[in-house]
C-alpha cells in the first residue's frame, strides 16, 4: 500500500557516543557574526504578511474535500497518505498550539518509539530511520518521526494545518456529516468565563476524526455522533492488551457514519477495543487505512452526485 524508500537502519550500542571527526569544516568563523544585521522591515509588513496569508487560507478552506480533526500520529498518517493525491484538498485542525498529539515521546515520557512490523514500511515511506529488531523497529526518538512527517506534509500545496483551533461541533445534514464547527481553542476553553462567542464553520465532503481516547477533547467526534444517534452507544476503551489492541484499531478504522471516518484511539472508545500503551504501529496504519476509507467515501459521493445529476437532467 505504501511506496518504500531507502531508509538508514542503525544498530544500537549502549556504549555508542556521537563524536566528530577531523574532516568537518565549519561554514563560518565566530567573528563572522560580528556586526550581523538583518534587512530592514516595518512592523506593518509583518502584520500584513501573517494576516493576508491566514485569511486567504480561511477563505480557501471554507469549503474543502477533507477535514482531519486531530493532528496526532493517526491524523498525521492519514493526511500523509491522503495528500499524495494533489487533487484532494486537506485541512487539518488541531486544538493544541503544538501539533503531534502524543507522538512527541514514547511511553512514560521516554524518548524511543516502538513500531511493530510490518508497520515499519510506513516509516520507510516517510523516510524515518530506525533500529531493526526481529518483530519490531525502534525510532531513537518519537520526535524524529513527528518532525519528519510534519515538515514534509506541510510542504505539500494541498494541505493546510489550522492549529490552536478547536472543533466544537459537526455540520450534519440529512444524516450525513458535512463539515465542522470551529473556534479558537482558547475561546472554546473559556465559554464558561465569557459571554457568547459564536464559532465559524468549514464545509467538507468527509470529516476524519482522530481525536484520541477519552479526555478533555478526546473522542469528541464519536461522542457527538452518539448524542445525535448516528452511532450506537459507545462501548468505551478497555484495559491494556497490546497484542489485541493494535490489530483491533486497524480493523475497526472505517467510515462510521456517512461522511465521517474514525481512526486511531478514538476507535477504541466507539468499539471497546483495548488500549495499546507505548507502541505506535496501529496509529500509523489506522491513519493510512482511514485515508483509503476517505477516498472510497469521496468516490462514492461523486458517483451518487453524478447519478442525481442524471436524474435531474432526465
């Protein structure tokens, strides 16, 4: 499903230390920085550059093909796979200032990221180096995965990340999810302390919800679907069983209601899958599968629209 690229495989040694060698020649000398001066700029120029570009993005993405809610490992993986097709316009919405969710670190705030095979093929596709083991691989720091995929993903012209932005609700029309209701995350967190602060909206053909398991904003997509009767009562995430959990998360990733795909640990809240703990393979492949489920939904909707148009013409 993914296109493998050459990836450096490192061998871990407890005594290994990073050291330089005599061949390195610095690009500058210390005194080259003496009198260093930037080109002139006016404060208003900075204001206009930021404001014009952001407002242009808001206008452009008021209507989009796909909105991905949650920029953790599953959401990033979904966006990576989906945006390979330059004809699909993708907006990613993340409530935190810092996208990446829980994939900046491994378990218990440790650094390494463990990925069970064969999900390491996705790491090859992104270009993330790892240590090879028999049944799994280890990325030396989870932030290496997150920073690599994010830097490459955000360079694509058909992707826009709106961080520090919360999804407060869904747009639902005749039983189909048709977009999201948004607000600045700081506004969302302070509705109880201020007078009414109305939201904004983004229309989308498909919404992908990868908001993680239950928490302050966790599993918000399936919780809202449950409240309006578009999914069955949530079964809630079960206790940790790593071997069972990862297979289940990938299996249950799907379009759960017309126009709404769910991936990552949010799936566990809907279907009662176990939590998996500090292993990330299922997050990557769940996101990848969600991209294929999204593409299938887009194709189905296009076919339905074409048939409807034919009926009207007849």
